[in-house]
C-alpha cells in the first residue's frame, strides 16, 4: 500500500494551505527552485529537509540544514538526522509549521478491520 503525504500549513507563508504530495516518493523542502515545496523564509536552507515516502511509512531527513528540522517540538538529533513521521505529527522549518497527514493513496483499498497484516 502506498502512503499519501499531505502537509497542512498551520504557521508561516503558506498558512491554511493543504499541500498534497500524492504519488511522490520524495518531497524536497527548502528555498531552492528544485524543491517540491519551496519556501521563501531566509531561515530555511536551500535544501532543508527531505520527506521519503515508502509503501507504509514516511520519514523526514534533515539535509544538514543550518537551523535544523523540528518534529513535535524536538530538534532532529543533529544535522543529517532522520525520523519516522506519523499521522498528526508537527513539522517545523524556520517560521513555517506543518501538520503531517499520512493516508493510503487513492485507489488503494483500505484493509478490513481485524484483517491480518500482509
């Protein structure tokens, strides 16, 4: 099953905007033109962090950003660190805060309640 990542901006320049990244295996966030999510905040690095989307999970990697990547109020454990994202997590980069929503991608059947894991 493929994971769908949606970020809802709760603070910052994209406040109240849902940002849907369905179908992407990687979401690069930063100030650079090659980013999937481009932010104009000068406290965000050009290539600040990367969200990698797997079959059933998503991870955020800090790309050695100067000001760090914060998940649920905790700075990732040093530049280049990563952590698994969960539905409802809060992701903060500079002045921007996003609520993370992880759901099965459209077209994927949801498992029946009580069904054994694949």
